[in-house]
C-alpha cells in the first residue's frame, strides 16, 4: 500500500515522508533506515561539525540519503564537501539561501528549503528551491510562530499560483497517519517528520529522554532559548527552540541570557553532562508538541509503514463520506 504524490515520484519513494535532519539525532543509522524503508532519509548536518558528519555518513550502510544544514552556520567549503558525495538532496533551514543555492543547483542536487512564514516561501522560490517545507510552530527544535494548519495551505495557494512546479511538504506536529492525511488535504504533497523519528530505535537519543517523552503530552513542551543560552549559541531572530519542560527550563525560562554569564560555566557544563546521560529534568529534551502522539519507541521502518497505512485509512474513509 502506498500514497503516490509528486514528492514520491520525483524522489523515488514509497512513502511521502522525509526525516527531519535533526542535529545530533538524525545520524547515519536513522537516515539509512528511513531511506531503506522508502522515505527520504536526511542526515542531520546541523551546525556543520565535519567530524561528526564524516563519522555518521557511513552508518547509513550504503543507503541513498540526503543531508540537512542550519543555514546560518553553513560554510561554502562544507557544502562543497557534502555535494561531492552526491547526496539525494540538501536541505537548508533557518537563514538566507542565496549564498548556497547556486552551488547546490550547479551540482544537480535537489534543494529543499524549510520556511516558517509566507515571505520565506517566496524567498525560497526566488532562490530556486525545488521543495519547500512549511514548518509550523508546533515542531520540536527551532522554529518560529506560524501554525502548521494555516501556514501550509497559505504556502500551497502561493505555490499553485506562482510556482506550481515546486513541491510542498508540511512540518510541525505531524507524527501519525492522521497528520499525513491532514497535510495532504491542506495542499502538501508529503511531510517532514522530526519528533516521531526522534523516538525511533535508531535515533541518537539517550534512553532517559525517550522515557520522559513517552510520559509527556504536548502540553509539556514550550518554546524558548534556554538550551541555546546553555550552549552559548546566538540564534538569529525570530527562531526559538521547542523542548520538553524540565526543572532546568523552569529555573531559567524567564531569563535565559543569565546563563551566558561567565560565572555560570560550571552550570552550563552540568547541563551538557545531563544532556549526554539523558537526564530529562537537569537537561532539556528537544521534542515537539507531537510528543503526546508518540506512543512507543519503534524501528523507523515500522513507524513509516504505520503512518502510511493510517493515512490511507483516513483518506479512504473521507472519500467514502
């Protein structure tokens, strides 16, 4: 059973689903598992740690995968190195595409651009992006303020009128077949999924964070900049990060910049250690509002099959009226 869209046809997929290239989470094993199961696997190139990328890429086991980067941290040299390996796609998020779009097009690699507002979609079209991901604020990790339910159809209408050759994916709060079916009804031709794959067996996530996610609901997430301050990262406006609420966020949410004080270095180090060992109260697990829909930790292939099967059931029920 399959859902066929332009996205699946162009990329040769069995499922209209792409793995969000979650920094530090979407490693080679997860990207490869998604790709072998018939989705679009994207390695989480994140902030551009070349050593991490080199170590993780072989773990895809020969599967044809793409790679995603945080645009404002990307360099032309790292992009050139990635393009030499002929990725299935390059996804750019959070920043100006123009310095890199021509380089990607010249390599003959599809460019996927994630945007958080209609203006971003227009800029992505002008830059020559082949696929636009409309990301709602419900998403885990970094994002902005627009909601998936309204952003996706607005971008769909714009593309239909101005750039009908571009493919639209929806992201933010999508974790099951109902979400995929809804995204298709809103005008998308597939989805980009993060939090549900964050809870895949192949994801690079500590067990403690997975346990915390299984016990949480979407009400227990929040947007802010506490983890960015703890890492001394200066994210540009308007992007904030959605995480699970924790004792650490409760302490610092009202004044995250206080964490940047040099005197707080021991506390920042303690936070990093908590992240590494999966302490969900002393750290900040990065997950979206869809955390309440996860239900269990499962292999990526099983997650993909279940999402498509559920979506087909929803769509068929809608057709029957």
